[in-house]
């Protein structure tokens, strides 16, 4: 790669002025300086465009549309944003399919539409705006469609989490993985390719022969990086190997492969710490910030949960490191030091279970702070 970072207006102008005879007036505002300045601006634009073309000429550096064009060679496409599907609970046993509702959280309000009934007074609501925004609100909703006799309506569970348009980094990783792993007819890479393309899926662990020859287990987390809901697990199961005719090749899995789709268990991570605070800070003031910092670290652990161990395509490990928890706490403004930090009552790192029988992900538990 050619480094064009030094080809700026200032450096280009200085280089051009240096080639002009010193007998001429080259001061700012002079005729030569003014004339060459226009050329330096044009050349800077040229080098910026040239650098963009150069970046787009490789998968490692391409972005946006250029990266989309590269993805074609790996038979990969960027995942579009997908809408969240939520559970709506209503005071009436039945409401019209297609009825629309709005959240009441101010400027971030979004609309939902009733798409199917789950039971008396319980409906699947699909967000009209694709993306994670549809997963963020829980609580009362207002009917946009007039429904006689309706006295209450609220959004509760996330059935299928919404997902934003795939980022350049995530797409680049999939393109490179597809070229290296070569997904084919039921290998590990093929299962990952098929399942990751289903709306609402964040990532998955693949366990071949987990219960004998011909068996495969897929453990899934949602696009919200939490264990997949029962509805999402069912959706993936039907797409990959639908019951009751499992192993017959009715889904994406090859004939003879009996696939079990599941979601990992959650392990609450309880944190205790004694804080030394800067002057002017109170413990209760810092508590929500520390909780947010710990939750952020655990989110990063869940995002890496499906990454296999080095050199082992279907072996996984998941750790919550005490040092990383302490580091997260120390990043909170107002915290000077954190002593006596424990995880679930102990001072050791937490290793979660990742086997064909049991898979676990960490979620925030209680954060107990003392001054």
C-alpha cells in the first residue's frame, strides 16, 4: 500500500514553491503562491481519490460499496437491518391483525404492527423500523388503530431481537472466513453461514456428533447478544432440520444429520468491591456507572462467546476475568481504586461450561459496592 497521508495541500504547495526560483516573490498572497495554491488543492483532492481507489482494491481495506463488491467473490452479502418481533399483551382477547401501536418514549418512539396471535390477549408485534431500536422499549404502548373496548396494551418479551445493518468489520470477517473455510454441504462453516443469515441470530456454537454419530447441536444467541428466545430457537430449528422428520434433509442440514437447536444457559455474575472515590463523589452516584461498566464487559464476553479456541474449530471456552472486571470499574470517572473485588463470592476468574451438553453465557448480576 502506498502511503498518501503526506500528500496534503500544505506539503504539496511547499514542494511546488521550492521548485520556483528564489528570485521570485513566493510569499503568501503573491502571484506565484496564489496560482500554485489552486493546483495544490486540486492535487490534494486527486490523492484523496487515489487513496480511496487503493483502499477499495483489497478486502482488508475496502469499505461500504467497495466491500459489498468484494463480498460477491465469496458468495456473501451484507446482512440488512431486520425488525424486532415483540410480545404484546392486551386487555382484549382478540385485536385485529394489522393493528398498529406506538411506544411512548418521546423522540425515540417507534411503531409496531400486530402480525399473529400467540394466545388470548397475546400477539406478536413486528417493529416497522428495522434495527436494534425495536428491542429497546418495554412498557405501555398507544394504539394508532382504533380498537373498541381496548383499555390497556403493553410490549413485554423480545421474541426475535432486531438487528442493525451489518458493519463493514463484521462483513469483512465473514468474507475472509468464507474464503478460508469454504462452506460446503453441512460442514461447520456451512452451518454458521446458514444460521447467521436468519433474522435475529447473533452467533452460534456448533457441536458435531455431540450425542453420537450424525447428531449436531447448534447453540444460539440472539442479535441482542443474549440467549435466543424460544421462538427464535424454533425458527432456526425449522429452517435447519424441522421436526418430526429430523435427519431427512427437509431443512438446510444434509440428509442423515439430526440437528438440535438450543440456547445457552445464563450465569449471573455477582460483583462485590470496595471503592476509593475522588473527592466530591458519592457511592450511590457511582453505583449505576459501575453497573454499566461491568455490564459492558460482560457484553464483550458474550460477543466473543461463539469464537472457537485457536486451532480447534468446534471447541469453545468462555471466561469472565477478574482483572478485566477491575479494569472496567477503574474506567468509571470518580473511581480511584477498587479493592477486595470478588466474582460470585470468590477471587478467581470464572470459567463457564461450554460442552455439547451444556453451554453458558454470563449476564450481569448484583453489584455490591462499599466505600
